């Protein structure tokens, strides 16, 4: 019993930082330097080498040989979600954070996040994100925000109504390990961050956000997010269904339930729009029925917006025009 208490106290202020790594030799050193150089030193840095084919695995081992806080797991490629899940199994800290291998963080990010978490008695502590483009341009979607506590509901609705897409990402925050079971990622899906975010925001109830942008989200031109239509995008529909199920099972708040249907409809029409401009145009009809049912349910819950009606007009066009090529 005494040993258990001793072990628990040992990890009381520890932050487990999970970094999935895949073919990141071009930018991995900058990422790891920014994490190992944190002013907050009580870190467990978990590097999941997800079957990299370049020198990323060797770079991970090199850094681990120099810093005892770093643990490396080399495994077969399973995708980012599975890599994060593997990292969660190794996490020992009271707090958990995520960093992508092509991003960098400010030197005091974790010091500020854990200080805010403790001072405000919250289970999630986050900060603004600075979007950095290859050509040097920068954008802070949080510039109109002030530091303070936000309700979980507000953040979920921000996601559901596509309000600048500010709160769906997981990497600019730390999470108390009591939320660990809700941080499990669905493997092989688009929008997996958003599903996990919705779960933990609802459970936590409140989140403290720091206005200072301390996470730098680097936008590379080769990023998957810049691709056109591909089959993987269809997995977003399954994630949307999971969000709807989660809301129906865990809250009676009609704003949140209706918002989930709004999110599904707008998301589906976004994917179908890319499908319209691809060789897969003829398959749009296979998904229109499901999309329109989501639209009708959103309207029933009064979950309406300009985006919803604009997306509905697209569906009318697709219904009127021939979808075959």
C-alpha cells in the first residue's frame, strides 16, 4: 500500500507527452528540441515511431540516448490514431498531452498549461494555436479570445457550427488522466480528433484557455489535409454518427444533440462537394439520403445556420443535375 502511494505521488505532476512519428526526418529535430527544451521539466516524452521508412526512428533513438525522459516505441505502421493509442498505454503522468512531429511548441507551454490547470481546478487546460505556413505567413484564429474558463458546451458548439475550427485539435492542451479512457482514438478515420474532443469537453464540463499562442501548427504543402477527394474522407461520416450517438447517450441538451446533426450534414456536404469535382461524382447519390435526413433532424432541433442552408442548396443542385459522368 505504501509503495502504491509512493508511486502515485511520484507521477503527481508528471505530464506524459505523446508524439506519433512517421517519416518526419525533415522536421522532427525542431519538434523534439522544442519539447525537451521546456521550462517545465517533469515530462515523460513518448515517441511512437509508426513504421517510419526514413531516418525518423534513428533520430528518436538518438534523442532518447541523451534524455532519460524520452521513451521510444518502434512499431509497424498503423496510422496516427493507433500510434496515439499506443502512447496512451505507456503514459504514466497525471496529465497527458499530444504533439505532432512536424509542429513546435513555445518553451513555456507546459509550464503555463499546468499552472492554469491547477489554479483554476480544471481537467483540461489549453492555449491558442499559431498557424504557420511554409511561406512565412502566420494566423492566430484565437486572437479575439481572452484568457479564461470556457464551458465544455460552448467548445462543442464551436466545433459543431464550424466556428473557425478552433477547438477540435487536441495537441494544444493537457488532459487530466481521469479522462484517459475518453482519449482513445478511432483507428483509420478522418476527424478523429474532433470525436475525442467532443467526448472530453462534455465530460470535463469546463476548460481553461490561455490566449497566448504557444502551439505552432506548421502547414506543409504536402500535408494530407490539402488533398482532394479520397476514399478515406468517407470515414468522416462514421465519426459524425459516433458524435450523434455520444450526444444522445450522454446528454439531454437539445442544443448539443441538434448541433451534432448540423455538424454531420455540413461535413457530409463538404465531402460530397469534393466528390462532385472528382471521378467519384456518380456515387454522390449513394449518400444524399443520409445527408438530407441529418438536415431534417437538425432543423427539427432548430440547429440552423447560414452554412446549413448553403449546404442544402448544394444538395438541391446535385439532385437536379445528373451525377453520372
